[in-house]
């Protein structure tokens, strides 16, 4: 999938082309939208997060996207100079991870979690990527480079399930609701700041 997208991008123009060439590029983009969307879904699914804290209390680890569901009609693809820009509306999917916090009298509360994102939970996603270069066996080859990623969530369309043996966490909806709100508030800036680096590492590992 990555190689198919690289070959597609390699055929697109730079910002210096106009007229018939630009129209041809736009047709290539339109015809290649399903490939681009499959590439985005595969790339996002390979992204792994560094550990982080929520409210200075919860230690969060092993966070990863499990799926991102993008419909072609909810996506716009365009050229901006030599970059491909993708805007996605109202996507769904899921992501998961583990969390723990100290108990009042020693030990830790621990659980794994799954966020189920209904359609529209990923309210807006914006990506910019283009071609760079990589050197393989003495040859210069094209390589996809993600330059920007921006995410906005609709908290009301994201459901949290936890997996734990702790009865207090199972029944303490206030604790879980607090964790959900704080987690999503922390996740968005982490994604917006570090997504290009995480995505490029994922692409390089494929």
C-alpha cells in the first residue's frame, strides 16, 4: 500500500506546472483517492504513542489506533504546491491503551481501555504529506513524508470501555468519566504536535 501511494505521488506535478498538466494531476488525485484513503488508514493504524500522564495522576501507556474508518464521500484531497492535502470529516474507528494510578493506601489501580469512536467522533482530521528522498542500495528513491496532522474530536461520539478487576473502577462512573474527558483533552495536542514524527516512523518501519 505504501509503495502504491509513493508511485502515485511520484507522478504528481510540482507547483510550477499549470494548465493541462495541473488538470491531469487533479484527475490522478481523484482517481487515486481510494488508494490514498487506504494508505492513511494503514499508516494511522501503525502509529504508536509514547507514554504520557493525564491530570498528573494517570500513567498512560501502549496507546495505539486500532482502526480509523474513513468514507470516501467524507474526504477531500487536493494539491498544495508539491504537497498532497487530505481533509477528513466525521470519521469513526477505535483506539486503545493501558492506564494506572496510585491507590490511596498503596499499590496501583490499573486497567486497559478501549475508546469506540462512532462516526463523527473524529470530527476533523487534516493531513499534509509529500515526497522526500531515501537512499537504498546506492539509489535515490521517493519516500512519503508526513508534514502535518491535525485532529479534532467530538467527545459525545466517543465511548470508553475499561477492562479491570477493580470493583471501584467498574462502578465508579465519576472516575471513568473524569479520565475520559481528561484523556481526550490531553490526546488532541499530543497528536497535533507529534503526529508527523510518529507517522514518518511508522512509514519507515513498513
